[in-house]
């Protein structure tokens, strides 16, 4: 697409290509032994951001990080775009899972989800510190579903306006269904309702754990799943 200089995709592991870099899954899909970082390269080259960049004939950057919350995703897009305002950017943000929490401490980003956390790119599968207890209290005593979506819609509207003022074309996709619609949200529709990618891909058999005999029960997108997400986004942004 000649009007853009760069494609930016951003989200959590569902956009990063999570699961494709699992050594067992990598060997199952490629018939190659995992060696050095060939499984990570495979993931980086086989997610919907890479596929869409190829389809649009655009250089691309995938900002995604595993376990990212919506706040962390929006912040990464803001930081990157703000440093690259000299480029005409096509930006697609994948919203994540609502119970995730993000904050920075001692200059390091902390992303929390369920029983684990990602601190500055390092994954920890156990919650046992005072900071972790803050997350547990937030989920059990503070988190409110309706308020979360109310503030998320506001953040999306504000970010859309910021992008529009800077001639950045921003779109949203979402893993979980949203209880509201926006003009910039690419809908993955199922039974005439607005749904996220999760139920849409599951209904079409596009998850890794829906592949017969796959050695690891992983609920991320399969290779075909990433290709179908690519096609859906492409048709929407090119108005096909």
C-alpha cells in the first residue's frame, strides 16, 4: 500500500505468535529439531503481522509482548509512534484480556495475568511477592468489569483522536469480545454479534490445540489461524 511507510502490529502473545515458538510445537509443525533460536525466528516470521506486511508489501514491526494488558499495549503503540512521526504508519492494536494488569516499578514493566507475570520480558510462573499480592488484591477486591470497559472505551477514543491528529491510521482487533463498538474496531462476527478473535477462531478450528495429535495443549492461533486473521484485517482495511 503506497500511502504507508510502515505497518505496526501490537498486542499480547496472540499477536506475537505465541505457541509457535514452543519447541515441541515447532518440531511438530516443521519437522525440524529446535536448535539455537530457530523456533523464535519461526514465530517472528509466521504471525499475522508478518503475513499482513507481506500481503500489503510493507515493512513491518511487531511490538507484541506476552501477557500484555490493554494499558501496556496502548502505551507501547503511543511510545513507538511518537518517536516515528516522520513516517506514515498503519497501526493495528490487538486488545488483550481484561483481568491483566500493567505498571512500572524501578524502570521495569510488570505485566500480570492469572498465575504468572512478565517482568521486562522475563516470564515468572509464580506469584509470591508483596507486589504480586497487590495484583491478587486488585483482582479479588477492586476489579469491576463494567468500569473496566467504560474506561477502556474512553482510552480507545482518546488514542484514536491522538492518531488522527498525527495522520496515523489506527485500527483495533480484540481477543475477547467487547460490549461496545467503535468505528476503528475490526469485528470478527459470530452469530450476528460482535465478538473477539477467540470465539471466532475457535468456531473455525483455528487454534493450535485443535490440530490433531499436536503434542502441547496450546490455545494460541495456529498458522492457518494467523493467515485467516490476516485475510480478515486485509479485507477490512482495503474495503474489499
